């Protein structure tokens, strides 16, 4: 074994000056690479390493592992140095009280991130940040390890800490890349699975340890560390789905969405039992969704969030699936399994705001980095969260990259963008004097508008066939119009007006509905001004609003009949469909995120009836072109009866692209209507396809015996008409036989 002596006597440049050493010891040095690691010295090499609590350090030959020399201690305990007379690759052999470690020197590596990466990040156009910043498992030369990179332009010093260095911020201070504000370091031989955080020295002192904004995996709450994730290497089997996705999700295709909260759909052992991981959930959820006939599932946000009671709407890790349900690989397998079963996957995604947890994005480097500095711009009073400063290019690009991460890396089929209204208006939920106008003196948030348009344009290019859906509750014009036409560029907008009006109507006692008849007709005045999704979402069955079945008036029989009629009205109304879990079988209790749905109810006939009705509605919606092809086209809808408030009866036609009609008739009173005449555009027999009052749905089974012959009697502007029996609190669907 070679044992060349190190030159241990201080010489010119051999040791750093005392002030630099003091700064290093106090973990205040902003450029540790200027002191540590290898530094050329004539023909040799000066090596310095700061390893607090090390018992001793040797330098080994990189190729052979032979010992070159022992390092001496410099001015302070833990600071080691030596000089090699020949510059050569080397290893550090470190002796700790807990054992020995052989590793490459992290400070022997040059700059890590390319200039183009840094340029695109600063410009807000880096579309693959999930593989750039954060913790990346990489191989440099022939050395495996982890490259850490984090944006903290106003920090005086940033270190990566974890169990691998005793959570000691003095061990791995990082290199600052000017002018981007990104700090970086490569830690050799570190493996996936290691928890880590960043320790930052702000202008006013050391900040709370921060989780990685770009983390690809996290500890399970209440633990808050990020985890070094292995590269996602799922063997995708959904090529056929991805190739056909654009056609499956075209505006003329059926879109029926089952919205669910992964932690409370089902649990092992029932009610408050263990959460299923993604693979276990897939085994149970996918057959159910297939049986119910939904085309898509929509997951409440599954990005890591510290507080389960936020339902995911206060996420801190915009690139990491929650550790509550397994690994990123598990989530990829879940999406793949859904696609294999012909089910699309939609994620709720939150670019509007983030929580104030000290380990998160809040004042990340000691300054308002991700949020606005002014609380009149940067703090949501309703949710007590911070608002993303989307006018800052790095934040703008961070969120664009997050969207693409889910769409491209996890094959997600659509993003439903939460709280768009709060993003569009600077005075959202604020009183006069509590908001800051834009540069023109207006209330519009121009930076957020630019972001949303950019988001939708980028998704169209980078994830063809994927959808972006807006939860937007105001009358903002052109939400689903192309950006080239001055719109925001979304594919769909949630129709919150329809939801509020129709629920208000159905909650009225049937005897009073005649006075609220316009609640069901008004929505058709604007139904085709946007591409709409009709949402009965989680927000409508919590916080004292009561469950959907419990909103219904009347005795038990009438409640179920009303629910069946309401869902039938929804499925036959223009617009795509969304229904929150539990509504499909009439759960009585309000939804709680802390327990599973009340599945025991599905043993009872009336609950089974609602469940079968939803399944049949989904089947008809998929099979009958008139119910989906022209959901967003005014030519696909025709009123026949919209003014019979005295009987609370409505009738309309839905038209397919081929000109084939479906007749829908709704009676929203518990009074049967016999011989009710309705004009139709075709003669001959009409077939009763569906009756929400059928016995199989636990109804009274009043109907029209399958087929009805049209008569040559003028009615409602048509030359032919049908004399129908309208069931109580029932909806009929008929077509020419």
C-alpha cells in the first residue's frame, strides 16, 4: 500500500484564511467550493474537507483504493487538509465513531446543471423541471449518487441535510449558480429512499428546515421530509389508450366522471380502517367504475399535502404523489391499470395557492419567493393560504412544469384546475381597500390570466389529447374559448350556475316547484356559451349542506324518487357529467374524509335502485349519440315544453349529429300524469328506453309499456304527438322505434 506523506506544514494558500474558516464553521460561508475540495497547487493538488465529528480522514487513490496520505486538521476541529504532489483522482476514507466511510469528495465535482437548464428555468420555460431541480439519481462518470438542486436566490447559504450527514447543515453546503439563484451539489453513493430537507441561511438567520419544492417522493404525513426517489421506470402498457385518447376525449365523446377521494372511498376493515395503497385501490375501484359505467375517475388532489382535512387542496409538493398511498411507481401502476380497463384519470390540480406550513414554500429563502410579498396580493383570507406569484417567471414555469409532470410522466388524461375564479380576480373575496389593482387600475389578475393561457397552449402541444378543465364560478367570458380567439383556452368549464339553480329547484317541496320553474330552464340560456361539465361534486355534500339524497324533500319514497329524477335530468341535460362518490347509491350521511363511504346501504333495495339507475344512465349516455355528441352545441337541444309550471313538467329533444332525436320528459311532482300529450318530430312507434320510476330502480313502475304510437295530432309545433303516462317524480327517455 502506498503511503505518500502529506505536506502538513502550513504554506501559502494551503490553508484558508481564518475568517473563511470561521464562516465555514458557523455554516455561513456562501461559496464552500472555494475552500473545500481539490484546488490545483503548482503541479500538485491541495485537498480540503470539512467533516465535523470525524475521527480521521485518509486520501485513497481513486483507481486502486491504495492509501495516499492521512489528512491533517487545520485551524478548527473537523477541517482537514493535505497536499498531493501529483494531481490525481482520489477518494476520502473517513473514520466516524459509528463506522468507516469511503466516498468520492462531493466538492471535487464541477458545475452540475447546464447553462440551458438554468436559462430556461429563469425564463419560466423549462418544461421538465422534475428531472432538473430537486433530488435526481444520476451517474457522473462512473459514480452513482444524487444531484440536489434548489432555487433560493436570496439565501446566504443552502445545505442539503438528512440521516446521511446527521442532519448537519455544515456537512453539505451547496454551490450557488449565478445569476439563476439555484444551489446545487452532487453527493456520491447516496441511494434512493433517503429522507432529506434543505437547511437555508436567510438574511436574518437559519430558517426552519424546508422540504424540497421539487420532491418526487415524500415521507408519509405527519412526517415532512422529502425522499430521494428512484427514476420512474414503469413499463407502461397503455399505448392503445394513449393513441386513442384524443378521440375518446373529443368534445363529441361521452364524458362521465366519478369524482372520488382516495382516502375515504374504501378502507381496509371498513369505516376508519387502513388506507389502501394505489395497487390495492385499483383492484377494488376499477371493477366498480366499470360496473357503474363511468368513462373517467377524478381524484381529489393526490399531490402531497400535510393536512388531510384539506382533502388535498392545500398541497406542498406539486411533483410528488402523496406517500399515504404508496410510491410514485404504485401511482403509475394505478393509472396504467385504469387505462387498461378503458377508464380515464383526471387529477384535481391546485395552482392558485399553497399552505403556510413552515417546512413548505412559505418565505422559502427568507423572502416572499413563491408568494407575493404584499398580503393584500399574496394571502387568501378564506383559506388562510399564500397565493402563488405567477408573475414571477420562475414560479410561472414551476407550475407549468408541475402540470406537464402529471400529464406526461404519469399519463394523466386531464387536469381539473381548482379555484380559477380566485386566480382571475385580485379582489376575489376581498372588500374595498383590501386588494391591489393591476397596472391598469383594474381588478383582473393579469399575471394569472397569462399563466392560464400559457398553460393551456403548452398542454395542447406537449400532451396532445389531454384535457384541462376549469373550476370557475363567475361569468368570465371565454373560459373554454381558444386563446387565439381571446379566450382562456380551457377544454371545459364547470357549470356552477346550473348546479346551484338545479339543486335549489330540487330541494323545494314539489308543491312549490311551480314558483321556481325557471330554475331548470334558465341554464339553457347560456348552456352553449361555454363547453360545460355539470358538476355534483364533493363541495355539495359537506359542511352542513347535507348529502344529495338528504337534500331531497318528501318522505323516504319521494326522496329516492326525487334523487332518481334529478340524476336523470342531469344525464339528459346538455353538458358532460360529474358525480361525487356516494351520490350514486344515495348515502345519507354527509361525506367525511376520515371514514369510508357507507357501503352497507347498498344492501337495501332503494339504494340499489339508485345505483342501478346511475349505471343505466351511463350506459345510455355512452350508447345514444344524441346524449353526448352535441353536448356543447345548441343545435343538439330543442325545447318542446318549458313553460308548464303548473304541472312542473318539462320536455325536450336531444339530437345526434346524424339527426336522430331522443325525447326526454320530466315530471317533478309526485302526481302521475295520464294521457299527457307531447309533440314529436317523427311518426310511427316510439320506444321507451328509460323510466326512472321503473320497478328495477325501486320505483312505482308507472310507464308506457315499452312502445307508444305517435298520432297525427298537432302539439308543441309538431305534426305528430304522443299521449304519455308520466310517472310521479319521474323522467322518461324515448326514441323512434
